[in-house]
C-alpha cells in the first residue's frame, strides 16, 4: 500500500473541494474531509460501494 505524504494530501484537497462543489452546487467541508480521510485510509471504489 502506498502512503500519501501530507504535501500530497494538501495538493489533492483543492481538487476534491472543486469536485464536491461541482457535484453538489455548493461547498460542503464535511464531505471533503470525509473524502480525504477515506483516501488516506486506503479506501477504493470496491470498499465503498
């Protein structure tokens, strides 16, 4: 399993924020935080489906 550095996570977070905003039509920090936590924990599409 590849671990992400804090820098990689910080670089990824704005893109996740944009995706959430585009999908929902408004900003939702709780969803962004949950998505980042899932990525850091190693979740993938199969584990979350």
